[in-house]
C-alpha cells in the first residue's frame, strides 16, 4: 500500500491543493523569498525580554540651599505694643500730662500706669483724684491738654497769680462753695439742724436737690443726671453697687442698701463708709462718680441750706 493510498480523501485533496499552491508560488518566484524575509526581519529586530517593574526607593529631599549672607541677616518683624513697653526706656504715655473737664472746670493730671491686660491707662489728677482711661479717652485727654491744658501748666510755672486768676474764672459757675472737713468722723448734725433741713425740704428732697444742681451748683447735664441717679438710689434705699464688668464689686455687695439716705444724715460718715467699700471691694475707676462726687454734692446741698441759720441749743 502506498503512502497516498493510506490517506483519507480529505487529506489527499489537501495535499494536492498544497502542491498546486507551491507550484504556483514557485512559478512566481515567491516560494524561497518568504522564509528569507522572515529570517531577515527577526535578525534586525532581536527579541528582548521585558524588565520587571520594581518600586523605586522613597525620594529624599535634597538639602535646602541657604545663603550665608541671608543666614546672618536679622529677622524683620513689627514689634507689638507690649514689646515696645518692655524694650523702651520709657513706657509710652507714662508721665505724659492730660486734661479733662468736670463740671465746667478743667483738671490736669499725669499718666502713671498702664495695665497691659485691660489696656487701661491710670491717671492721677493734680487734686489727688484718680481715673482710668481707655486708649480713645487717653487720646482725647492728651488733645485737650495740648490745646488748653498747657496754658495752665505754663501759668503755674511762670506766673502763679495768673493761674489763680484762671482758676477763679473757672469756678464762677458755682454760686455756693464750702470746704469739706478732712475729719470724716466729725460729729453729725444736731437734732435742731436736722429739723431745719427737714422743714426746708418740704417733703420733696429730690426735687429740691435737683433744683440746687440746676440753679446753684451748676454742673453739666450728664453729670447732673448721674448725681441724681445715685442720690435717688440712696434716698429710696436701693443702695449703690459698682456694676463695671472689669472692676465691679462682688455679687451682693452694696453701699447702704436697705437704708434711706437724706440731707439730714451724717454725710461725712457716709463718705467714710463709701471709701471703706472701695478699699474692700474695688476702687471706682470712674474718677469718683460712683460715690465720692454724689456724696460731696449732697454734703454741699446740706450745708447750703444750713448757712446763715442760727440754731439754739
């Protein structure tokens, strides 16, 4: 049996078809060129296996370049208000002169302290009173001193008589003056004096007191309202409490709460008690308008109605 006879019909036809195709390619000269072309193509492009990708090490930053000239240069900054106070030989505004009007009179003072926490500046007036200024109030007081206060300071240093003239001119608004005794423990009014005061009040103490502030001891409208407010609290027995957020008295601390105060009382003793309240609970940072000035006005009101009165003992 021959090799061709062992093939199936399909294999025999396939072999014949391949032979015819090869003969056709040979007649066209393409039978031997195709393998050579493949060999040349493989030789010109050799196979190179792909490299496995590996994670690169973490990139470390290169050292920062620094200039030695820049390194030696001092750091530039804007000093704060607190730094300026610490480093300066003279704390700003400490020792500066200020001026402020009270009851139509110009009072001079000196800045003595500065509270860095609250920002307030403490002023001591030439008459001994004290007051705390905010920055805005300080600027205003400095401006008044530059415009008007310097003249008073200059008059005091060069011509005392001129200063006396200026002070006299400033006090002509008040039609009644009396000296407040330094001894606050002096004797209270006699019963006869108290009776005279009660008769002159005619049952309207607060109305008489407001008339006194308006027509006799004239003060500014705002100061008059403040004095009337404080004295009204005392007259009605409400008492007075310092309500300042920064410097206010402890809760429940009042001056003369539950006791009705009038012009027949021992006002000098009340002034002493008021000072004790400030010493124990905190001083008034409003230049005395909490207790001191209202009680002084009440004392002067009392003495005004007792003047030229002869009391038989």
